[in-house]
C-alpha cells in the first residue's frame, strides 16, 4: 500500500510530555511501527482530555481547548499536501474522550481508527454521563478498532454493529536497548528470594495495588523474601506507611530510576509481584518477563493479556489477596517452578510479543480501514 500521512492523537496523555507511564510508551511504540511501515505520522498538537473526577466545568474547558485545535488543524489541512489520509486515536474512554478526531474526520472525510477504546455503560448513570457519551459517539464513528485486551473487545462487541472490524492487537514490547536476563542460578540455601515491583506511586489503581501488595506480603512474613520497590510519585508517603509493619530490612526503596537501571534490577531478582488491580494491561509485566522473571498477580483488568497464567506466571482471582499470598509463597518455596515459568516468560515477551506480529496486524488493518471507509462513503452517496 502507498505511504500514508497519519494524524495521531492521544487524549489520555499528551504525546511526548516526558512523563513515565505504560500508555505513553505504547503510544510511542505505535508511532514507531507506523513509521516502520513507511507512513508519515504527525502528532496532533493537543493537551490531554483526561479527567480524574467528573466535572462539567473541566469537560467544557477541555472541549473549548479541543475546538481551538480543531480550528488550527482545519486551517492547515486546507492544503492537500498537509492534510492527512487517516486519523488514528490511541485511547478513548469516559475519562479521556476523543474531542478532536470526530469533528475533523467528518469535516475532511477521513478514515478514523481507534486503538484501545472502551465503552462504560455504567458511567451513564452517574456524573460521568456527558464524557461517557462523547467517548461512545467517537467509538461509534470509527471505521475500525484495535482491541488490545479481550475485555475491551467484549465491551465494543456489545456496542457496535457486527460489520465494524474489531482487530486484536495484543500488547507488545519493542526492543529499545539492551535487555539483560536472569542467570537462572538458584539462590543459596537460606538466602531470601528477591521480589520486585515496578510501578508509579499515584492515586487510584496504582496506590490500591501497592496497598494490596503490602497486605498480601504481611500474610507470608514467615517466608524468606525481600522486596525491591521501583517507582515514585505523590502517594509515596502513604505507600511507605502501608508497608510500615513489615521489617524495614526486607524493603529496598529505589524511587524512580532510568530504563537501563530498571532492567538491570529486574534481571537481578527472582519474581515480579504486582497485584494489578484494574490495570489496563501493564507493559511492565512484559518488561519483567523479558528479563526472565515469572509473575504473580491478580486476574484483573487486562493483566491476562500480558501474563499467561500457568505458563509465564500465576494469576489468581481478582481481589483475592489470600490466594495471591499463597501463590507468592508457592513460588518462593519452589525454585524449579520459578525457573520454568521464568524461562517461558522470556520467550513469550522477547519472541512472541516483540512487535513483529503487531507490525503485520497494523499494516493489514490500515489497508482494510481505507477500503471500508471508501465503501461506506460510496454507499452513502448512492
């Protein structure tokens, strides 16, 4: 297919803002693959539309800011050489609806793709209804959807007509530097098993997962383990307080460190432990597995999309901290099980989720989206 000009928009977080998060990384990875396919990507110059709490005033302000971007781009796109061939939005949900794409694709008759969109029916009964309605309208307008987790696919399938393509695009991890792996050597007798978690310390799901981890580890204080915590953020004091009843000599707080240091730390540990309450999916799970670490987590949100329970780690029922404690204890007690899962985890992350399959999926889907859009347009003109 010919090279395309693609407008790329990220409502959840402004592209290139320098902050650390898995969704920002996935946005960069998608752009990398689109460019690898030979397309030219232009980032939509917009601030994020994310709202932490429902707020009519904040939504109105976000819409006003979006309208300015729409008018700016509409003026620029009058020039055919500048106008994109396709509009691609990564993330669209009730907290961060796409307030820009729908207006521009309608005005310029462009194919519209959404990746990792999710519908939230229960939010229409609360203060989120206006924002949820805007997200739903964008979802219905798209020519094609990339679904990164089965949960998102299931929600979209209930909302959309059967002829709207839902393309599975499993989370992936592009190589962007050396990725060391564990040596596989067993810990000497009596030496604690080294657990590690990597996550930002912010309000909401991250903070709740840290709290759950602290309660979980308190149940198995009789086992020989240490825990390294990599990450920082505004909730660090509250998170440290949650771990205060555990022996301080077992805990190692590294704060925020660089990518190379994080990968080296992962490779120096034995087991990645992160409950993952309501995680979208979590690229950090793939990073841990790429280092050869098995994972212990909850079967929550999109976690099953990045951890194959029984093969690369062990997942237990959502919110079941007792089961999670038992699972971590089992992995502490059974080094052979850790090694088997860890070896499979590295193959899974480095060979099966390295972006090659994602690149092929993107290439085929872009062509299908163009064809579908032309067919819909031609049908409307008849």
